[in-house]
C-alpha cells in the first residue's frame, strides 16, 4: 500500500496542472487530475509543460487522469482521497457550484478540501455541506496559463499561502495541523515557496486589493494593466485616478470595517505598480471575457462589496464595477443559452 497522500485535483488549467506537477515531483503525493476540455490532449499526448521552476516536460502525466469527478461512495474500489484540491474558477452564479462538483469524491470526516481559489467567504458553502471535513484556504501568486489544450506555461514562480478556515464545527487545532501537513507535502519538491499563514483574512483581503479592482476594470475596458496605466499619464482625470485608486481604497476601508484587517495605504500604489509594464498583463477576468467565458466576479467583487456595505462602508466605485460585471455575466449567459431574453420579454408582456 502506498504511503503517499491520495490527491484529487479538480481544475487542470495552468495553475492546477503545475500544482499537480509539483506534488508529484515532491514524492509525497499521487495525484488524480480531473480534466474537462483538455482531457483528450492529456490522455493521448500527456501535458507539455514549460515551467520556470520545474523545467520542461513533454508527455508528462500525473498518476491518473479522469474526465469526471469519481464517485467514491458508489464505487467501493476507489480508495478515499486524502486531499481534494480545487483550482477551478469559483463562479457560484453558474452551475454547478463547487459543493455540487466535488460532492461525489468527498469522504465524510476524512478528505481535506483545499480551495486554491480567489475571493472571500468561499469556505462557507463547504462548511455547511461538509461539516466533518477540514477546509483549507490556498492563496496562489503563481503565474501559469494553458496556452492550448494540454500545453502549460508557468512564467511566474509558485508562491502558495495555506491557512485554515477557522470557525467551522471542527476543532481549531485539527484544522491548523491539517494546514501544516499540507504545506509539508507541497514543499517536498524543494522548488516552490509554500508557507503556513495563520491569518487567512489578511492574506485574502490583501490579494483582493488587486483582484477586486484590476481584474474587473481590465475586463470591462478590454485593456491590460499596462495600457490602463499608460492611459493614465494625463493627470487626475485618468482611469487609474478615477477608478483604480478609489476602488482600492474602498476595499481597504471594507477590510478594516468588516474584518479588522489593516491594509496599509502604501499597498494601493504597490498594487497599481504590481505588474511590470513590459509584460502587458491581462488579468484572468479579462482573458475569460475575451474567450466568452463566465467571470468570477461574485466572490471577488460581490463579497467585498457585501461585507463592506454591511459594515457601513460607502463603496460607490466598487458598487458600479459590480453592477457592470453583473451585466457582462448576463450577456455571457445569453451567449451560452442559460438565459432566454425573448421568452423573458414575452412573460413580462403577459404579466
């Protein structure tokens, strides 16, 4: 019997595939990867990976590749998974939800669920659905993309912060121990930066300073961060001064009021300058919009807005961004046939 941790990884895009590679390279885990659009490429040719940390791979395969979530409860031949890592985009307004997606693979009281996803309050549905399972927070600063099916390029090093989502029905010490054990397994390759961070709220709100602002603004304007900054050289009436800075300061105020998280004022300029100008950075939400994919605005923009306003913070810029994101999402739903405008109009006319 293998002494390695059994890992199910859901979401084999750029970050997910490099995460699987790192775990396998460390020798303490055997990874089953669930693929969707890239399943055919992965099974026939394996993954082509060009990693700034791990090197170049052609035809790389994890321990197992599947095209759907395995049903552990229905198939007794499947050994329980010790860890279920979710690296998909978190889009609660478009089914299936994360809970519905992973439910067949979760072994009650055993599987540790690791959410390497953006946003706030993402653990709450998991705590409700799986009260006996530890849920961990993973905040990744890695830069990796799937440039074609099965072809992954990692251009920015893997920096992963792991924290326990405390406040569930499970004993805090058990959750902390599970977080530290996952860090040990993930660090085993010796190639990445993975650390245990006790303060999950600080880590998540800090990343939100970038994600809740640059991500949607770039998507809504169809401009990368470099172009938006170049367009802001004309003074106070510029995109950065009218949109980016006010929104970031609203997120700062929300973090303080809603979670008692102190984000220094200097962080605003740091986040504005975070991307080197020469890389013409297209944040993930912009990439998704250009590909007519759904954007993960609810947990990134929406939860920051809801938490902040509930705590009494005025967030007019973020509220406007949220409204525009909601309109863009509806348009994408229309494109994919999830809403039916003509039918809706007829029903309204009848009423």
